[in-house]
C-alpha cells in the first residue's frame, strides 16, 4: 500500500520515536527518571488494558501465565531498557548520544541470539558487530576525561542489553496475550511497577518534590504518554498490517538522526565531527547486521522479520514498541533493530 496515510504513519514513527529521547531529556530536568517512567507507563498501560477490557470484557483477560510472562518482558524492556535510558540521560549524557547507543540493539540481538539460541550469525553480521563496537569506541573514547559521564555511558550500554533479553524471551519463550494492546498494556503496567521499585531503591521517592516539577518537564511527560506511547504505537501497529517490513524497518536508522537533530537544536547538545563519524559507523553496522540477519531468517518461522515488530506485533528502549515474533505480541523490539521510546 502507498499513499498519504502510509507516509503519515511512517512519519509519525520516524519523528515521534526519535523525539522521545528529547522528551525524556526534558522530563528528567525536574522529574526523577525511574518515577517519571513509572508514571508514564502506569497511565499508558492502564489506558490500553482498560480499552481492551471495555471492548472485549472477560474474554480479554489474560491467563496467569500470560500475566507472568508479560511481567518478565515488561521488566526487561521497560524496567531496564527504557529505565536505564532515562537514568543515563539524567546523568547528563546527551539525548542524541543516548539514541545512537540504543541504536546498537541489533548488535546485541545478534550476539545474544547466537549465544542463547544459536541463531545463525552470517559473516557479514559478525563484521557488523565488530564495526559497531568500533563506532562506540570512536564515540565515547575520551579526548578529555570530562567529555562524557562514564557512569551514564555505562548505563546506556546496559539499556539495549536489557531490551535485547526482553525481546528474545518474548520471541522464544513467552506466552503473551493474543490481543496486541492487552499484551503491551500488561507489560507497561509490569514495567511501571519495576520502575517504581527502582525509584524507591535508588532514593528517588525520598527526594521527589512534586511542587518542584517544572512546566517543561510536565509537558514532556504528557507528550511521552500521549504521543510517544499511544499515537506512535497505533501508527506502528497500522504499518505492520499495511506496509512492507523493509520500509518499516527504516525507522531504526532515522530515529537516531531525529534525536541528534532535536538535541542540537533545542537542548544545545554539541554535534561534533567525531559524533557524526561515530554515528555513521554505527548506523552502517546496524544496516549490515539487519540486512544479513534478514536474509538468514527469510523463510523461517522463528523470529520474523525484515521488519520491526511483527508477525504478530510489539512496541521500542526510549519509545516502546517493536519486535516481531511468531506469537502474540508485546512491546518489544524487532530482534534485529533498535528502537526508541
């Protein structure tokens, strides 16, 4: 299918998921990262689950195992994946740098897919993994010891690894609700619970003062809930049903570009030549891995895709939508690409 509706939906996924890194950076200016995301996913998840129950009644209720598996997926994708993105940005890492590091999702999916499930790792994909690591080294290797917050960088490297484990569990082991919105909603609620616990453990609750929340941060949170989690999810779900997977998958390359541009324009985040070179290297590595694994999986009934979330569907680390699998679906990420928001 082609036409204005397709390009509108694709544009939403391009811009909105890329902009969620910017939204998180603004939200954590006066909101603690874990509690901010707990609020975000509590509201979004509650709306999705409520809608499915209103539409389907008792028939829409998930089984206990589906709730358990959804909770595991939500904890990994949102509690670690999204949560550590917000924590890394709260440590002072630029939103554009965060997006570039998270874009390495396909690299970790290739590595852990091979380690755990012996998924085929073509030579070109292996080369892509090496090139991707070189790109990260170029990006973060300090020319000045204060160039980057190393703790923040470390946290951001863990984020896509958490997302990877959630995606692989979702694709290979999890029994998830048949309704995509119910699956994502339950995962969001579970993720919100994990994020709330993380906030308490790290002392956020003790230092959180609602009266100190700025209007900018409040508006960013509203944006993340309504546009980042609700609008973009539905646009992505529609694309999965109506657009070629190869076209949908291009969001993985566009999101970091959008994030870097917004950070530079509105947050005065520096865009240095080294950042541009490293970004190009990482995006090229991701393209190599995605293309190679797409060819290897073509014709397989396991993990789908040439696409981002689909054979059944799911939502991406900064955004929240994305992995295709041969089962129900979740908020995961395409086992070959990265995500956002």
